[in-house]
């Protein structure tokens, strides 16, 4: 049985294919279209999934999308009528609903198939149910408390639930217009980070400030009994004026969310390229603290309501790695799972497994313990690209490649590492990565000057051998998806300054030998040379989506000041300046 899940008409368009409960492929459209957070319809991702399975669309048994225009319809209508909407607003909403409802037709048209001959069952899965499913059904837990928090989807911003076996029970929801994701986005925009997906920058900047505005923000985000919350809507415009969105065939763009009252209270917004003064750093720290306070309010209530030991989280806010790293030390939960594409892209995964388990009642057969679900490329295609660029190369077997790469990184070289299947989600996890020596205090500046051109306050991440985590960090719970922040032990911070943030933390990736043996071997070889079982890992890209194909990796290598490229069995070194 083949089931295809889709996230479409929203940021992070994506597709996921499962066969008899086993994951075949999961990919984001941005990697193929080369448009960051690509919205629209994920036709290239769908084509890849079908090709990976060696099937056509006619072989699908079920297909689903992570939007349900009929979900919470009464609440939508009631809220809209209370606002006395304009005719243009009503037309816009009806057009959006019709677009989602007609996704099956677009699927058939895009693939050039006959709708009359297409017999797969079609399902609309409510947005946050898809989030919950994406977290629970691929987790290792048979029972878990479930939490989904993001901006909005199907008129809901927050959903809590309980997962047991093959069933998910929704416990509570927070509806439009109240949203922690929208609150954090509003502050992100006010801080001058106006591109879609910039919320992660605020997490990095927060470490440079003090939460002096927390009391003010507590009056804007108001915590209520039973884990609930409301916003003081006077500080936002999404509910009164609406927000301008750009979705189709492009990077998503979002209009301003904060209101004039927010500016009157906290001062003028920072220009996009303006100075980051202590005032703005303090707001970043305050917003992060407020978000964490609200999330702890949710999570602790959820534990009281369920009494369960495991927590599964999803939604865009579940990518807030600073909060994620505090859950186990500071709540009664003993286990946690966040799948690597926790944002809206991951709803494609949730749709497929929601259909398989919740709707069809099929038993669970799959646990996501690694994120390598995208394309891989044979040596032949790699060699062809190298020849097109007239690049001289060495060839090595994989054991020797890991040794050579480790030596080069230990020598201070910046290494592009392109191996195996592409990662699922926003983090490079050792298959589409740029690697460097974490022992060098100047390595952040080197990477930014040569390739990344990121803001100075943003940290780089450590990849560490799973068996060595306790030697460097204050927690040992595995994190193969680089989705939690732990404290670097005080006596180790001087050893790995390039991956230790200003507050003494690191957003780590634990690397297990069973999950990624080649990457594990590289780090093990580096440890043998240096005594340090850690490498600096950042995504293989330059102001673009993470590279997917050999062509993109080689082009990035050529146009930047990267020193070395290890791609498949080929090693390419630039001549020293």
C-alpha cells in the first residue's frame, strides 16, 4: 500500500511517500526548485518520491494534504462575521479554500494523469493533526503527550493531544487570533529580521541581551488556566487588518504583524541592516524568555493532564532548540521526540502516517532515527559534473575518504562534505554539510568571510560522537536531528570555541555509528588526531537552500572560498592562495 502525503499552498511545500508503513522518501520542494521555503504545489518533490519507489501516480492507494478547509468552519465564519469583512476579504478567503479543495485536480494536471483513471483515496487532514501525527507516529513511543505550536493552520495555533498506539486523541486547541508563533514572528520582524523563517535568528541574538522587557511582554502574552494563553490583540494587526502573503512559486513573504501600539511601547523597529543595539538584543532575550515561559506553561499542564513520561512536539515553534533543550531538565517528562522537519514541511510526513494509522488503523512499523530521506547520487553522475568544471580530483574508498577529510579539517581546511542521501528538514546533518575545526576561535569569522556571510551573533553547531556527549555537554539524551541546545561543560568551552555560543551553549547533533557510519568515522578519525570528538557542522549552501545535487555542491564550492570538497568517492582541493 502506497500513501503520499503533501504540504502545499504554504511555506515549506513538501512530499512524503510511505509503503506499508515504511518511509520511502520525504523531501522539500525548495531543494529542487532552489527557492528557500518554496511554497506552491510540490510537484518536483512528488516526482522524486514516486521515482524513488519506482511507481507512477496510478499506483498510489491514498493521497492527502495537510489542510482541511472544513475544519473549524463554524469558528472561522463566526469570527469573520464579527469583523464585518469587506467583499474583497471574503473573495480572498473563498479563493484560498477553493485552491486547497482542488489540490487533487492540480495533482493530476501537474503529473499529466487522467483524473477519471486516478483511483487513490483523497484526504484533507487538519493542519495541526498532521503536525501531531508527524511527531507521534514516527517516534519510538507507544504512548506520548503531544504538542503542536506554530503560527496558524486551519484556524488553530496550538493543539495538545495524547497518542496511544495507532490513535491520536486531541485534548485542546487554541484558535485564531491567539498564537505564540505569531507573537514571536511579530517581535522577529520588529527586530529587523523580515525574511520568512528568520525567527531562529532571534534565538541566537537572545544570548547577547537581558530579558528586561519580560514583564511588559507578560501583559501581551497572557497565560491562562489549563495551559492556555491569549494575546493582547492591540499589539498585532493579523486579526484586524489581515496580513499580506506571497506564496505561489516563490519564497514566502509575510506582511508586518505588529501594530502601531507595539512601536509606541517599545520604540521604532530596527532597520533590516541597522545596528543591533543593546535595546534590540534585550528585546530578543525578552521574547525568547516569554516564549519559553508560555511553552513551559503548556508542557507542564500537558504532563498533568496526561501523566505520561514521553513528549512529542511539532510545529514551527518546535524548532526553538533553546526551549527544547530545557524540557527534560525542567519538566517531569523523561523522554522527548521532535522529528527533523518539525515545521510545516513535516506535515507531509504527518499526513501519510495519519492516513495509515488513524484512518486505516494499520499497525505501527517505523521509527525515524535518522533523517537521510532524500536523493543520493552515484559516482558516475558526480564524476561527470567534476569533468564539466575541469576539476582535478583524487579518488578514495570511503574509509580513506573519512581519514583524509579528518586530516584536512584538523589542518584548518574548510571542507564541503556531500555524501549519501540528502537530509529531511532544515538542518544539515552530515550528508550535505560544511565541516571545520571547532578548536579554532577564529573559525566562525573565517566561515562567514569565505562562505556563509551570516550575522556575527549566530552560532555554528557541533556534531559530536554519541558516545562522547557526556564528556562535553551537561545532558546525554541523544539528539541526532540537531534540534536541542545543551550547555557545554565549563572545562570544555575553551577546547571547542568555534561551536560554543556566547552563553556557553551548543545546538548539538549527536552522531551514532548506526545512523551515519561514514560521518561517525570522520569524527572518530578527527578525535584520533586531535583528542576532540567534535567537528563544526554548518549547512552546505550560500544564501540558498541546502545543496541537493552534485551540480549545486560543485558550483557552491567553485564560487566560494571553500578549501576542499569531498563528494562521493572524489576529493577535490583548491590550490592554496
